């Protein structure tokens, strides 16, 4: 018995699943960043305009970037703020999305 392996079809299916996974991750990241909750559980600094400006985009076919435009200290924000908290909160969702996309 001979089985023919179509590498191109397999890669096409993988890329489709990968894009679905990354899109779900990006959307959830935007939602979590928009909640803008600090470690004390209260909403901080963000204005309605800034909340609406949060978005994600593909920076490569295998990478997304969650963007949260800021009007305050970006260095402090990256270490202690919204995006650091979002990154931690996103991990369990990514595991779920990975299971849904790749089985």
C-alpha cells in the first residue's frame, strides 16, 4: 500500500488553523486589555477613547501584536500595568484556543 503525502495541503490546513488560533487570541487580548483592571481589581487611568483604541494586528503570519495606546508612562505600564496583567490572564485562554484549533 502506498500513501501519498501532500505537504502543500497539510501546510495550508495548518496555516488556516494557526490563523484561527491567533485571531481568537488577539480578540481575547483586546477584551482583557479593555477591562483595564489593576492588581487591586479596580479600573485605572484608561479613558473611553483609549479603550476603543485597543486592537490587535498580525505582524507576521505566525505572530500577533496586541496594541493598547497609552497616554502615560509606557515603561511603568509594560512592567506593572495593563499589558503585563493581560499577558498573564491570556495564558489559559490561549491553551483553550489551542485545543479548539489544533485538537
